[in-house]
């Protein structure tokens, strides 16, 4: 059982989350609208809405019900060298994926139909909802790869079907972000993320087999890592 959080710890977590939330809004605003050269980039406005409104809801829910999980989600520093490399490379491709759509909008490279943009927005929203469901199921869902004292194998909810549902949720969000932002070209910097995610999952499973009691048995029961009946 986790130690009860103090008022001081709660305040610190709340302030850190609030700061990072507004910083993310600022950063994505710059990445979207500066390359676009205008605030009339309507696809970006819709995308920001479907991203930040649910995000605010999730932050508020977790702050009230599980602030420790929020604290875990704010950890950024990986301990192992391969994962440090993953973070650096993935950050590079993430930034490129969000810069290209603005340039695409400015120079009219892509002509993504309105209905495709909206469908992609809906999938991004569903991906974030799935992300929230996974967080509710796994209170040890840290951003970094680690095994905490007292951590147990989670085999309920989405974890009954695949071993890494959090990565599936994130993959849905990022895979459909280029179309939601009205850009075909943004899929190019997104493509290298697929092998990077596979690498991260395989590396993470090595740690879990070594450090998390019962994980090897869980792997025998749940065969698929990311996509049911595929991998």
C-alpha cells in the first residue's frame, strides 16, 4: 500500500502538472502556428481542442484520485543508456512531426479532405480515451522504464489482451496526428517512430522479466505485445 500523500507533496505535484500543461500548450502553439505563418490554421485549432480538453480532464481526475500516478508520469530521466537514446531520437521525430504540418499548411503541399481530418481527429480522441483507461487500470504506469518497490503485474482491463496497451494508445494518437493536422508529409518524420517503439518495448520487457515478479508467467498468458493477433 502506498504512503499517503502529504499536503505539501500534493501542492508540488499540482503546481508541476499545471506548469507543464501550460508549457505544452505554448510549445505546441509555437510548433503549429509559427511555421504556418498564421493563426487561421483551423486544423491545428481543432487538434489542440481534442488534445488539451481531454488532457485537462485527465489531469484533474488523477490529481483528485491518484496524484502519485501523476507524479510518476512527470518523470523524464531514463536510467539506461539505450532508453536515453530512445528519448532523444523520439523527441527529434516528434518535433518534426508537429513542425511539418504548419509548413504544409503555409505552402499548400497537401490537400487532405475535410472528412479525413475529422475522422483522424476522432481517432486521436479515442486514442486519448484509451490512454486514460489504461492509466486507470495501471497505477504504476510511469513515463520512464522502471520497476518500483511493491509493484505488481497488471493483468486486468486492456492488459488481458495486450501487454503494452499504453504504447498502443500513444501510437494511435501520434499515427493519426499528421492527418488530423491536414498533412500527408508529416507522416515521413513519424515513420521512424515505429522501429523505435518496438525497440523500447523489447528493452522494457527485458527489465520486467528480470525485475518484476510474475511477469514471465504473464507473458505466457498474454501473447501479444502491442497489436492483437499480430505482435
